C-alpha cells in the first residue's frame, strides 16, 4: 500500500496474461473490444477529454485511410467482462496531425481521466513507446515482430524473444530537522519551476544508494533516514518513479551542482506559500510524483494544500 496516493498509480484492468498465449482467443476478443487509438504520442479523445474508445470496425476504417501508418494491436486486459486493446500507429502527416484537437497527450489528459482510463492509457503509452524503439533484434539485427498480444517482440531470424524494459528512477523529498524542504531547479524547466531531486538507478545500486548519491551530486547534501513514500509509472518514455524522503545532515552546505541543477532553495511552508503567491516559484504539474510529495509535506500540521494552487 502506498503512503502517497499518486495520480498515475491507478487501478488497472486484469491483464489476463494467460490469454496472451492464445492468438485465436485474442482475435475473438478484438472484435468485441473497446480499443484505444494511440498515435504519434497522443490519444484519441472526445471533446471533454475522455478517451474515445473505438470498435474493431472503426479501427478498420482508420487502417484503410491514408492518415496513419501500419500499427500494432496491443492487448491491455479485461475488466468486468470487457476486453481492452490499444491500436498504436504513427500519423503519416505529422504536422497536420499535431493540429488536431481530437488527439491529446497523456500529460494534457492527466487531470481528466478516471482511474480505469488512466491505467489503460499508461499501459498503452508505455508499451507503445517500447515497440516503437525496438524494431530490430539486439542480437542479430534482424527485424522483430510483435507477439503474445504485444507483450513482447520476437526476432524474425533467430527467434529470440525481447521484453519491454522499465527504467528505475528515484525521486527524493529532502528535509532538514526543522522540517524545511529543499527544492531544486533544472535549467531546462519552465521559468521559476522548482521540484524534488531525482535520478536513474545505476547498475549495481539499491534504491537507497541511489537516493544518497543523487541528492549529494545535485545539492551537496548528505542525508540519512531514507523513507519510502510510494511509486508510480512515468511513461515518458519508460520509467518507474520510486519516491522517498530523506533528512539532510548538513543543510547549511546545500549548493546547486551548477550542471543539472542551477538553483536550490530551502523553504518553510510559509515561505513556499508566499513564493507561489508572488510568482517567484511554481511547482511541478499535478500529475507528477514530485507535486504529490510536496503536497504531502505541506499538508502536515493541517496546512491547506489549496494554498499551492497559485490562484
């Protein structure tokens, strides 16, 4: 059970892995399924930003047109007797496609989707991203093809099987003994945005080791009391974010590394509220792990998280 209720850690459908080995059964399910269309990084949606599920016949019409390239059929699972699939393809004319309001990114949809649809969208995007970038065998270089309902790719030459990867990344809420929080700003972020410290797990590292290394590299802070807070997928393109809090043992020595992090700030709750009010600080988007971690800290002692809205 997560300590934090994270927006992308949604309840998902039953993935029904046993059906992936039954192509005939999957073909039958496809004919009655609710199907997501994921194209060039965006989902087909209705005017209210709900996912616009398609039928098999509607997908056939999309396939027959000239707007989309050949796609992959991905089996997502079953919920209450309803099968869910995704059809993932690329737009042929990307510039025209980008102007369509009927297709929106998951980042845009994050505040609108109910749990079931969020889980389906995350699964679709994560697996589609992997299929898009693994078209050839890592062993022999021959083309690969989707197999087992889209859960793997198989080499057309040597028959080797290739499975999706997920990149582990930690994200850390750094505090001091006075319960101030330390936030950093990356150069590439929108102006005045500050967030928690994060980084990828390196080979041979535990999550806890990664926490200590990343925090020290980016801020000069040595930390202890590392505590797990929760996790959620982050399919941009293929991460799982594992969140922690940690206590700084040398808060006075905090210093931005000057490379990835250009500025850092210690903040009390009052200072954060004032900085947001005077627009000298903005927080990460609401669907991010970092935002929920900051809100989790801010709400301690009964503070009203609505103060962080900037409105």
